[in-house]
């Protein structure tokens, strides 16, 4: 009987458990551990693990595969704590989103008798916590894999097998490249969401204003509403890349500010391009990022007529009614005797 | 037989139709109009309207209540076009999110024989387009109402009755106050989402990077992925208030940048406060914003222990492992001989 141990039974950990259980691996016991006994209890109830162990050492004892699904900054302490309890040949993996740091910690804390092969599953769903766990969470998505330089071929194979059992697609990547991309598409959105909430919730009018907050605010604030420990880790574990992207987005916001103030045509173009970029991303994602030559995928909902309406003379006509109504305040300020 | 006409059969227009049909108003016919024949066809199929009229004048003819559920900047042309076809005593309302402009247009284009009572339903759902339409979209939410200064008591009552029939809560507001709040919680999120997409999608690495984009990017980009005409209108219809909020969020992003760079404790506090602000908003929203004295509502998922872990010595311990790993680049630059 082989043992797979999952430490951390939130959304990712429990979903890995459920997917492994569904894969019906022969002679395999899935053991879980979570610092919250309530979360551990729910994971058992969901059938994500065969049993849980409250004691960390008992949980990892005899495991041939150990999955760490915990906030990134909890990883070094956990590696340090379990290092002495792992059997020779145990393969350790994680699910964190900052791989350079995790690989360095694995190198520092794990004995040479153990293989470390980092991982980062890319999840499409917006659910959170053990309640959102499901066996299909990783299906057809990419699962990034980062073997440590000293990992054995068998260790890498064990993680690839796990990823395949999850229904996911193994994707080998350079950790540095991974971290720079993740800063843009995973950590920057967290900072923006938190900055938006900080800006509006500090307003003296927030009490009244918050009644008007509906779907747009709900969406824009949702990342700020995720586990703040995880968000903090995301902001600091890969600081330099994130700072670069915060700078980029501040530049973009200033450009949008300029366009909102006095260049409706450029703003229209920028919004249409953002719409198109997202629609193309969704289309490429839906096709599994199988890139083909030939015409680009069709963008749903965005017709040629719509594009024309947003450009040139038709746009100018549309917005003339607004300018007739409000002479912009800044124009008054700018006006100089000629 | 009274006639209610809905112009614009997207998410809002069709949901109003469905809710009115469900309310089983006596001797009432609901007529729809949309510039897209496909959308009009779907609205009929859903049962959102009894019939559609392709011709705008035929659609509004004889209507005692006219609902404009179209992008804000389409409102002046539509008001101008239908003004001559409206019967005496017709009540006109809209669903746009910039009320000062709409009220001014109504004053300019509608004859004195017609009442204008602006509206702005606050929607909780994240769905979009006619496919997402449902009769419960407005249930228990606020529906802001803005009678024009010359609207009759009967006109206001007609719109309040409609709002009540939708299962929604009438909420009278000052248009200027409404617009300043909406800029913060509805239009700012759109600009931020678009700026984020513009920043990352312009990167030369976007082709590879986009494969790593998953749930966080999906959420953060979703507003940029809504109808770009509606987004453009949102950005310009209430320009001055929006510019103020873009400035506020840029200041916040710079503050987050500073904290990410070298103040992990302040960052931890800011993220915890953002988390709390959102959780409190959700709790107040769930209770219908019925404010009580006494203890504030409980914040789910955020324990005292969690707060402590994110502060002070425990936090410092947690992040020491990261600082041990990476000497920050900027520290090297800053170091001066003592």
C-alpha cells in the first residue's frame, strides 16, 4: 500500500485529493493534514482523503508522495519540520505560485534522499476554500512542473503521473520565467483589487456609497476578499517582478486618465483592444492554447459594426451630445486669451 | 390594455421584462425593441416580452410606460427620436449609471406632456447579455429613482410600482451624489480592469504569459471583457468624478508599491483591512443594509488568530525566511559606506 499525503486541505489540496481518489489508484491511501480541524473534518466528509492526521510527522510518515498545498511562506517551516520524517525516495511537490523561492527552500531544507519537484496548477474556477473543492478543478488545464536540479527521473515521473491522474496537462517551465509571468497575471490582480478596496472604503462617504456597490464592485473586490495570508505571500514572495508590474499598471492608468479627460477616440480604441485581448485569450484558452497558423479565432459578440461605431466620425457624433451638455471644467481653466 | 415598452433587451431590459411578466400585471402588454434582431428574437423566446417591434415608433406608440435599457450615450438620440411618438402622460424611465447627464437630456428632448423618472437598478449577478436574464435579477436589491424636477406624482408612482413589481427596493437619491458614488464603485473598476489587460497584453511575452493566466486574471479582466460601448459610455458620461477616483487609486497603488518593497507589516495590515472591508460589505449587503447599533456583523473566515499571525512578531518570523533567501536588489543600491 503506497501512501500519498496532502498537507493543506483548502480548495487546491482537497481538489487534488478528490481527483486522485476518482482516479482509483491501486493500493493507494490518501492521507490529509490541515492546521484547521474544521477544514480537515470537511475534507474527510467530502471524500477528498481517506483519513487525516492531526500530527504532522504521523501524516508524512511512510508517504511516497507528499503534496504541500499551503501558502507559499508556510512552505519553508513545513519543509524544515517534516524533513527528518520523510522516507528515502519520497517525492515532495507543492502548489505555490512563486517557484524560485520554493525551489531554494527545498534545496536548503530537504535531505538528498528525497526528491523535490515543484508544481503550480492553473485553476480556472473562481471558487475558494474546501467547500469549492471538486475533482474537475484541474481538468484540461496546465499544471506547471519544476524539477529541482537534483531531482531523479523517477521523482519527476511521479509528479507527472499525479498531474496526469488529475486530468491536467504537465507543462515544464523555467522557474524564473514562470515567476515573472505569474507576477503579472496572478499577483498584480490581487494588488489592484486591494488598492481599489482601500481607495473607496477609506472614503468618508463609504457608508452610503457601499449601498450602490453591486456587480462591478463585487467582481473587482473579489481577489481582495480572498485569504489575506495567501495574498500577503503572493505580494512578497516574488517582490521584484511584482513591483515591475505595479509600475506598468500605474503607467497604464495614467494613460487611461489622459484619454478619459480629453481623448475619447483613443479611449474607445484602448477599450476595444482590451476587450479583444480578453476575448482572444478566452478563445485560445478554450482551444487549449493549441496555436495554429491561419485566421485568428473568432471573437464572440464583437461585430465589425460595433467596431466602426466605436471609431471615427460615428464615435464623434455619439459623444457630441455629451460635450454639448457639459463644458468640461478643465477647459474653463485652460482657456487663455488669444 | 396598457402597454409597457422596453427598448434594449440585454441583461437588464430582458430581466425587467421577465420580472414584469411574472408579476402578472392585469391587462398589460409588454413590447420590446432591440437594434439586434437576434437579441430581440431571444427575448421573445425567453418570454421577456409579449412581442417585439422592429420599428422604434411602432414600439413606443401608445405606451404608458417606456423603459430605456440601453447604453447611456444612446439615450439622447433615442429620446430625441421617440419624443414625438409618445402619448400624453407617458412615463419614461431609464437604467443608466450616469444620472445627471440623463436627466439633462430628458429635460432637453422630452415634451412637457411626458414624465421622466430616471432609474438605476443595482444588480448583484455577474451574468451578462440576454442569455443571463432572469426574473430575480433585481429581487431585494436597491433600485435608485431620480424624478425629473417636473415629473408628476403619478409619474413617480408608476416607476415605484414597476420597481416594486420587480421585487426591488425603491431608493430615492440625489443625482449628483449618485454619480459620484457610481464613479467609485462601478466605473473605476472598469478602468482598472482595462488598464490591467492593456498592461499585460502589450507585453512581448504575452503569448507565453497568457497560458499561465487563470482564475485571478479571469476575474480581474472580466469587466474589460464586457460590452466596450457600455464601458466607453461609463468612462465618459461622468468624467470628472471618475478622474478623481482614478487619481485616488493611483495614489493607493503607489502606497502598495512602497509597502511591497519594504514594509511587509504595513502591507499585511492593508491587506487585512481590505479583506475586512469587503467582508463587512458582503455582510451588510446580505442583511439588506439594515444598519443596527451594537456589535458589527461577524466576518466569516477571519479569526482572531489569523489576524495575530499577520501582525507583529509572528509576521516578522514568517517573512524572515524570505529575506534570508533573497537580499533585495534595492538594498544593494542603497547601501552607503558608514
